[in-house]
């Protein structure tokens, strides 16, 4: 019975996020409640359970019960998540500012965007040592791909598809802000009004 789920279980136990982009067959498999229950039963002795975001666009494993040892690991996991969260939000802002243009050319020709990319690329999450836009963008997208936030269907092209892990990150941000009343502080660039004042 579990043999039919083995590939999916291996992915989940490795910490991967399953969505339509990363594994469309596995994602469709998880849409079936009976299949989810069978996987959940298998995971029970491992103190794990299937979890998804509210929209059901991404599936991942969560702990069934937080033991004292697991609770000790939470601060580091939370820090790791926050280390990726703020750079991710800044990247999404940068992408929004370049929509409709070839990203590298738009950034290269705009000193403000070039500076934003430079600061972003040197964060602990992206760790770029490059000084040029192309090298910084390569490092940023390599890290996004390596951490499961984007999928690159053709390795020879710079075309990326956002995965459901971004949905998870957005939901986590909402949870932190709304449920826990914790505000993620980030240094925002001054607005044009602030510069003129």
C-alpha cells in the first residue's frame, strides 16, 4: 500500500513542499482525502502529519506533537524562515517594479533598482559576492531554486515558475502579523514625499 506513496513520502520527509509546479502528479494525489488519510496514518508513528496552507495550494509535513526537544529547535527554524522572508519580500517588490520589462536590462539602466538588487543580493539568504547585475540575479535565482521557491523547467533558459512554497511563506507572514501580533521590521526605502520634505 505505501509503495504507491513512496516517492511522495520521500519528498515530504526530505522537507520538500508539494504543489502543482513542483510535482503535479503528487499534488493531484494529495487532493484525494483517502490518499491523504493513508499517508497520514503512515506518518503517525513518525510524529508527523500532512499539512497545507488554507487554499490547499501547497502540501508539506508538520509535527503532530511538539516535544520539548522539538520546541528547542523552533527558534532556529523561525530564524531561518525570517532570514528568507524579508529578502523574499524585497525581491517581490523589486520584481513588481520591473514587470513588463526585461528584468536585467531594467535594473542595469536604473541606479535605484541596481542599488536595491545589490543590497538584496548581499543578504544572508542570497549571499552574492558579485558586483554586476547579471551575477547578482544569477545568485538570487539559484538560491530561490535551491530553496524550492521557484522551479526552472528548462535549465538552459532564464524562465522560472513560482512554486507553492511562496504561498506558504505568505501565509506564514500573515500568521505572524495577525495571530501572533509580531511585526516583521524591515528598513523600507524612503518614499518620494519623504525625500522632498
